[in-house]
């Protein structure tokens, strides 16, 4: 059995009633209905519906892989990073 953790979400009352009715019609508990809906939506949005391992999925979603190359135009940033972050102490 999976290790489940309780959580709270806030929904508009009308939506909650609709989701509860959908769960009843599907023959599952509201909790199971919600877990399945979140799982399906996550797979569709993040992974494009492809079945991939959890390890691969975690790597694919890491934000570092989403970074785009850029240049600030500053050529001495490594040497003078404090000056650029905190300001030049000589100009106080």
C-alpha cells in the first residue's frame, strides 16, 4: 500500500459538489477521484502523456534543464560579483 499523507485544498462549493457527484458516478471515493485526477493532469501537462520512470520524470522536470542561455554583458562578474550585487562600497 502507498504511504498516503493528508492535505487540505480549498475549492468553490459548487465545484466541490460537482466533483463529489463525479466520484459517486465513477464508483470511487472523493479522495481516490482527486488523486486520480491530479495524477492524470500531471502526466498530461508535465510529461505529455508519455509513461516514463519516476527517476526520468524527476530529471526531466528539474528547473536547471529549463534554463536558457543568456549574457548580462558584464565580463568581470566572477571577480567583482559583490560590487554588482551589493554596490560599490567606494561610492557610499
